[in-house]
């Protein structure tokens, strides 16, 4: 995987981007691990959509609120999860932002309350998509609010209820096929979100 501006420490990109950098670190790790993985996962097996229909692809299929699977503990009576809000801004583009959902438990159980403030994460313009009844992948260009650019892969699995996001070089080395993205999603729970 090529090094680019996202690999630099947050302090070198400025104070305003530290919050976004924290949320993006997990994405970059998952994408680089996936580049080492193999294929497979292209068959329509368990977890397929009902009736063997292909999962939806494109910007409109990604719109909504998505809640991170990773719980961030803050003690016995505090914890949080990231929530992404995805909005379509063009035929093939989405903008998205993140906020924290806070819980009065140490394990993100119970009802959570979303913070009033959110951090914009930029715009992703998709250039191609592919899907079967088990997985969907959308490849595109991610432009961060500060102008930095990266390749982006937004994949879905199951019944269109799980979204996994990864950042990589623009050549999508190792993640250029639906089979590779499907395998990566099976291994990258930390980069996945559930429809909320």
C-alpha cells in the first residue's frame, strides 16, 4: 500500500483534523490488512439476501445513519460508539459526517444519546460498483474536508444492513474485486457499521 498524506501524524496536518484522524485510523489499518488477504467469498452462501437478489449498489444505497460495531469504554458507567450519517450529494456521490453516541453503561448497552455536534469527513464519488446476493462493493475517490484525497471502498454485506468502509491507494491494490472486498469485510469488523 502506498503511503500518502493520511499516514502522517495528526499533529502534522493541524489541530482541526485530529478528531477525523482518530476515526480514520481504524479504516486504514483494516484496508492494509485486507490487502494481504486472498479472494473467495464471491459465492452466494450463508448471509445472502432473500431470494438470491443482488444487494443494492451506488450512492443511494448507502444513505442513512450507521452505528459502529466497536464500543469505546469509558469506565463502568460510560461508553460510546461512532455514528456515521451519509447523505447523497450527486448521482454517484455521498457526503458523510461522524458523531458519538453516548451510553450510561460500560458496554454500550441500553439507549444511547447522540452528541449534537458532528465532524464532517468529506465527500466520496464512486466510479464503479459490483454486487452479488452476499456482498456489494463501491469503489471511488474520497476527498477530505482539508482537500486530501484517497481511494475509498464502501462495501455492504448481509441484507444491506452492514456497511464497511476502507481507505486505500487509488489503484485499490488487493481490493479491486468483489471477492476481495467480500473477504475483507468478513475480517474487518472494526471498520463495519450497522444500519441504525
